[in-house]
């Protein structure tokens, strides 16, 4: 059986690699959009792979990664808001 860490990394990589041709095919590829969709894919994989009733040893590490992803999302959202506000002034 494949270790959890490899399943999580493999699943997230599969999501990220599948997103690139889809965004390019639709002609809407941008790094912020790719980041947001990758974040959504990570959160879905996180929810699918972590058990609810048991706290495995690797869940803490995955939670730390999730916090960094969400912090990056907050920075990205702040950057987009500042671009919108500066464009309207």
C-alpha cells in the first residue's frame, strides 16, 4: 500500500497538472487563477484523505501546509484588491 504522504503529493500533483491544460485550452491561464484552483484541489484532497475519527501523525504536517496555502491566498487576494482600488483612483 502506498504511504499517505505519497498519495497526498501524487493527488495534488495530478490536480495541478490537470488544471494547466484545461486553463490553457480555455485561454484563461494566469498564475493567480492557477494558484486558486490548485488551492481548491489541495483542500479537496485534504478533506478526502484525512480521517474524521482518528488523528494520525501526519495530519499536523498537512495542516501546516494548508495554513501556508491559505496565507498565500490571503496575500493574493490582498494584491488583487489593491490592484482594483488603485485602478479606480
